[in-house]
C-alpha cells in the first residue's frame, strides 16, 4: 500500500479548497455561506482547507478594495459571516441618505449637530436648526479640515449650500444628522427619495497573516502558507512546495461530442404541480421513459420578516434537490430565490426532485419533463 505523504495531503487540500468558496456551499437557513465560519470538518484535509479559506478571507478583510479581490460579491458571500465574527459591522451597507426632499421649490430642512468645544468635548444635547433650502436636496454632510468646519447640503439652486460655518478648534461640528424636510408650499413631499448609497466594506486587521503555524490539535501541527496573488489565485503550501489554486474556477464547458440534443429553448412539458405547505416538503419523479429537465418554484407565502437581497428576492428560502431516487444532489438556488424562478438539472438523465421550504415559506413546485 502506498504511504500518505505531505504532497498527497496538499493535493487533496487543493482539490477541496474551491468547495469552501462555492456559492451556497453548506449554507444554513440564513442563505449565507457559513461553512468557512462555522463548519466543523473532522479530517486533516478539511481542517487545513478551512484554515486556508479563513486566511484568504482575512486577507480580503484587511484590504477589501484591492484589485486582486475583484470577485467581491462571491467573496462577500463566502467570507463575510466569518469576518463578522472577527470584527462585526465592517461589511457593505446600503442606505438612503435621508427620505424625501426631492421636489423642486423651497424646503424647511431641519438638522441637528454637536459643536466641538475647545477641550475636545461635544455639546450636549445636540443643537437643532432649520434652514430654508431649495430642492431637490441631497448629501447633508460636514466639510472642511481638520474637522467639519461647515455643514453643507447639495441643493437645487447651488452645488453645495453652506448651512453653518465655524472655526476650529472651537465652532467645528460633529454628528450631523438629518431630522426632516418639509415643503414650504404645504404640498405633500411625494417626489421620492435619493438613490441609495452603498458603503463599501471596511478593513479589518489580519491577526495571523501568512505564513502561519496551524496547530488545532496534537494531530496537526504544520506551517501553512496561503498568499493571495494579484490575479486573485492563492499560493498554497503546507510546509513544503506551493501549489497555485483558483478559489473561483470557471465552470467547465461541454465535451463537444455526442448525439444532437433537444431543439434550442426546449425545456420539455410541465408535470403536475405540488405545494410544499408552510415549512413543508414536496417531491416527485419523472414518468416512465422521461427525464427531469428542471423545476419551476413559485412562492405562495413568505414569513412576515423574511430576509431579502432586494424586493422580491428572498434569502435562504429553502432547499432544492434533483437527482435519482436515493441519490439526490443539492441545488443551492434556495439561497437566493425569486418567485417563478426556474432551476435546471445540472446533469442529463435525472428523474427525481425534492423541495423543502424553510419556516414561514410555502412553495408551488412545477416539474418539467421530456422524453429520454
């Protein structure tokens, strides 16, 4: 029997590593990639692979804007739960700067602020002011250095209207906050809000940059290198030679041969629909002589406080499986689901499907079959 060598373990780690980053791998009901954060691999390969994946995430967290981390959406999905454990509230945020204020004409803009005193303390309570400003309004903020020497707002009549001005070290401003905007003509403020602003992820110091010693137990004690290159790949080593790994490898193409398949756009015919019931399950199988093409999932009900990526796009709604009886493969589409979404089988010649709805969700599942 051939002996197990460090190179053999490294080869298996390299093969497994992309699975840690694959969208939706081992997701929990939240719909987020959780295995890097909370997975508990038992074997040597899984433990080392998780340590390397975590190192990659820490390097991303330390410099999320670097060009080598250009696949930000997928990296966030895989890494943010783990990074939130290291330093919460550093992820991307999306918000409307303030509601309303988008009509033309004059507004009473009310805002609050605190003044920085000469000894560095802040006035308490905050000062509240109201100014007459022409709409549409946006970007209420402090301006100037070294502190906010003025309070300005982008207004319909000038690029940046100054509302307050002061001189440091006294008379500068902090904690500038929008209170309200009311149209002076008494008409309703029904012209909408500003477009939302996304705040990009903030940096988190990596406490264990590569290379580092990985010693989770007496059975594993090895020097690990997980250096991210400028092209986003990782140089991986465990006490010896390094191997280059792409954590997000491109999908493989077809084999270019075989018999001609169905005509373009042919997804077969709809079979009988089945409802999961709230928090329940539904399953089915292709009729004799037919194969499963995919399943269409309609959302009949969702929990009142369902998490959404965007309106109508639900997060962690359920679990979908397709394969054959007794051997079902998971499709991770339940992590990001829109009503009416269609999911194709990953392989030909499959026959069986199963859908499990998370708490509060009820799905109507319509399978599509075609002749084998």
